[in-house]
C-alpha cells in the first residue's frame, strides 16, 4: 500500500487538506522554522507500526510536514517507508521536519552516534531536523513494561554523565547528522546546568503540555532562553495505556470550561486544546491514526485563533496533573515519582 503510493511527482495535497505553506511556523535560535504542529507517532500499544506508518503517509497527504518519531516507538522502519513515499512523491526534504530521539539505553560513551545512525537508516534519511535525548535518565526499559518495573542498576541524573552524552549529541550537529539537538522530560535545575556547560544549547525541549498540565514555570524558562517548547500529550492523551493512568488523573477534554469553549466554536474539545497550545507558543504533536482526527487537528492550526478571553479561561483550568510520571526511572526504594521532577527546585540527590 505504502509503496504503491510512491509514484514520482504525484504527492499532491488532498482536496480537503491544508496547504502546508499556510501552517504557522516557530522560529528556532538557528533561524530554522519548525511547523507549529506535528504528528505524534507513538502508537501507545494500541496501533501497529503499519497503522502508524499509514497515518504518517495520510497526514502528509492532508498537509502535515512535521513528524515526531523515536527509536523506542518501534516503528521507525515502517515510518521510514512512508517518508520515502512522501519524498519520492515530490515533497522536498527541506520541507519536512523530522524529529527522532535517543533512547535511554544508548547514553553511554560511543553509543549516541550508532543510535542516531540506526534511526537515520530506519527512517531512510541523511539527516534529522531534531534529535532529542528522550529522557535524562540512562535507564533502559523495554517498551510496554509495567510502571512498577525497576532496573536493578537504575541510575539517577548525574550531570557529568549527561554531559558526556550531550557532547556526543553536539558531535552529531558537527557531522551534519542532526540539524538541531534538544532535550525532553527535563526540569529547570537540570536545564540550568546543561545551559551552563553546553557548547551547543538545546534548540527545543519536548515536555508534557496540555490544559490540565501547563507547566507555566518551565514553559516560561525555556521560552526566555530561546528554546522552543514542543508539547506532548497535547490533548491529555485520553487513550494512553492503562499503565500510565492513576485514579487521581483528570481528563482535559471533559473539563467543563474547555467543553463550553468547544461547544461555542462547534468543535471537539481536542481542537480547543490544540488551538490553546498553538496560540500560547508551544508546538503540539497530537497523535491519531484516524484521518478525520488528524485532519481536524491540522486545521486547528489555521483556524481563527482563540480569543484573549478564551486563553485566560484555559490558563485558569490547570490541574497540575502530570500524566507521564516516569515511575520506571526511580532509582531507589521509597521514592515517589515526584522525585524525578526535582520538586524542591534542586536536582534530587542520588
Ligand atoms: N518525549 C516524550 O517523552 C513523549 C511522551 C509521550 C508522548 N510523546 C509524543 O507525543 C505524541 C502525542 O502524545 P499522546 O499520543 O500520548 O497524546 P495526545 O496526542 O494528547 O492524545 C492522542 C489521542 O487523542 C485522541 N485524539 C486525537 N485527535 C483527536 C480529535 N481531533 N478528536 C478527538 N480525539 C482525538 C486519539 O484517541 P483515539 O486514538 O482513541 O481516537 C489519540 O489516540 C506521541 O505520539 C509522541 O510522539 C512524547
């Protein structure tokens, strides 16, 4: 199916799609422009690699040019076939924005370059637009493992070790394998140290951001330092895996204030989440394999923006409800997941 669509010069935007030239962009410190919305590609254990790859192809057909990938999502070879079809169909490489991420078992000396090269080979690309350190903890966990799983030799964040990983990330930029490098799941104290010591500072920080988890302090911190925030779980990941749910979690798209705005505008609350994200200045990367959803999500980026009043209403519904808590990264007994996020304002001691 994917290969059948790879006919030279035939990649046109579908009639009901969005002209990629009209999708807003965010300017990075380098001067490069990242499309203000991208398609997530983590299938959350619910969709196969082939279904996600089909969605990438379909999404490009309705106008997406930004795809958020990662080695650990287990689908880069399949997504790569879709990217090949998109490029063979006439989309220029420079018009795509492709992100991938270094998984936690590849932080060690000599491991970053082979990991990046493997993603490039799987995605069928010569360079990435953005390569992120997926988590600041060097602890491998197999995809889909239970949140109670602990690695016997789990390690905390150790800045000197992280810098050794970061030096290897910087070398990828020097070699032209990644146009930009960045971080994900960081906190202010960790970023403080990285910004102090980096030769090439992070261009972007990918972080959980949705109306019920707005992270105003970290958001402001990165924006003020010229780091573009990329927002994951932008709709509040309503169908995330069971292992990532707790009884206390709230549901963004059921929030009465958000639902009221959606009803007034005649759209799904998911669309309001995305319009809020785009107007606020983060780059949301909503996931969906359903054409009507990913098309509606892209259209949110070119629709009439939310009003100042609607933005204020959404600012007021933050529940500080982190969904992706990261429990598997805890490194000693008796800790709570909050420890991973440096709640005291200092890096949680080892
Ligand atoms: N850096 C990191 O550590 C990290 C962590 C998590 C995620 N991410 C990235 O962020 C992406 C997005 O996160 P996510 O998938 O967890 O959360 P999300 O984008 O907030 O939620 C996705 C779900 O929302 C529903 N949805 C999407 N569009 C909709 C629409 N227009 N109307 C109604 N429902 C809609 C879909 O549910 P149905 O499928 O049931 O229809 C979809 O599965 C991931 O794919 C991944 O690329 C990165």
